[in-house]
C-alpha cells in the first residue's frame, strides 16, 4: 500500500506539499534566505510528533467524556551537540489538578501509540531518484 503527495516549488525558498485537498506550505527563516512566511520543513516534522501524540490524548479524553481544557503537551527537542542531529524528544502531558489521577499514566500509554513516533522507530527506507516526467 502506498500514499502519494505532490511537492511543488512556488518560489524562493518556499516548498509546498499537496496532501489530498490540503496544501502544507513551508519556507525558510530570513537568516537562511527565506521569507519566514511559513514553518520550515523540519519544524513541521517536529510538530507532527507532538500533534500526533495530541490526537491520541484528545481521543482518549473524548472517549471517556473528560474535558481537554487545561491539557497541553510540552515538547522538548534535544539535539546532539556535535552533529546537530535530533537525539531525543521529550513529551510532557500537562494536565490540570482536576484531571483524574487514575487516567494520568493511561495518557502516557495512549500518547506512546503515536503513529509518527512508530514510523520513526521503524526506520523506514528512503528511496530518492530522478524521473523524467513526460
């Protein structure tokens, strides 16, 4: 099974991706020659981790009719000092004092089911090639 996205280049450092009926726009910061009109691609990658965990947390709460007011996920991204490569991601699910204690560890387990995290851990193979479009 495969899914397809189309990546286009609208100008300067902007790069867009068509995902179904949605367009995800990216740009580079001014310091990298962009216009800073949208997040950089790597920022979107990192955001996908937290938002994926978030949809699992939201679904857990909705299923149990627990309010999500006051719940947020604080994501800290740690990079190797020598290589600059992402080395560790910390996700803290912050809940208000009124959130039932019996569900707090369950939130961790459900966020841990994040499909983005699982895809990274599976270390997918990347195949990049040039194809002449006709």
